[in-house]
């Protein structure tokens, strides 16, 4: 199972590319703008030095003419424990597969460094753009930061979405980019073998 999962996440990194959601566009600051005020405004009333981010769409976007985006949150359930030697902060890997099968084509991905699930019910947002059909999301948090970025795989103690932990079967959440609701993906289990 681990070798097959490694194979899929190699393709996650190599075929789909990496979408990092670690931050937004930094604000441009002119020489006239006082440093540290964070407003991104020029003092000569030219307007914003950098247009503000479009926050009007808090849902997954879709168009009839082309690809759309699946957006949502990964949530650590209050009932999902952390491994004794892990802190709940790590790299979050999200694969968008055609079907919930490790041999299925990879349609998109998101890799989010420094994802913080240290507190129960913690949430981390994600987006996977350029999708034109429903996808099956497979998710894990590399809590101990020991996954090879070129071939990331979960190991004992990493958090994941699983319908039944340790059964060796990939579990996925179905997401449709044409629906407007945000997708909620729970981290439900520790990969077996970790000390709790």
C-alpha cells in the first residue's frame, strides 16, 4: 500500500505540478508609503499599489466554458488524536483523482506547507484549479516532515482522511467543481503504527 501511495504522490508532484497555498500576493509598497502600515496604498492617491484580492467568491467557482476550481477546508476532527511525538503542523498533500483509486489519473493537486492542525477542529483552506469534472480528493498531513517532496507518502503518525484506518484501502471525498459549496475534508485518522 505505501509503495503504491508513493507512486501516486510522485505523480502528484511531477505531473500536476505543485500548487503552494502558503500565502497570497504581497502588497507593493511605494517609496511614498510608510513601511509597515500594510495598506498597500500610495500616498499620492494613485489608488492601491496592488489591487486587493478578490474575496467576493468564498465558494468553489465554475464556468460553463472551461475549467473550474474546487475550494474548501481540511479539518482535524476533535476525535482525531495526534501522535505522541508530533505537533500537528506539517505539509498537507491533497490529490484530486479521477476515481478513488491509486491507479486513477491525477487531475490536480495542492501542497500546503506549514499547515497547522495542532488544535482540535483546526481548519486549513485549499484550492485546486483547472478542473472540469468531479474529482476524488485523497488527503494526508506529513506531520513529522519526513516525506520526500518528490515522492511524498504518509507514514505512521501522519494524519489522513480514512473511512477505516489501517484497512489498506484509499478513502476519498468527492468534490464537484460545478457546485458552489466549499468542500469539507476531515482528517479522521492517524496512519497506524504511531505511538499515541
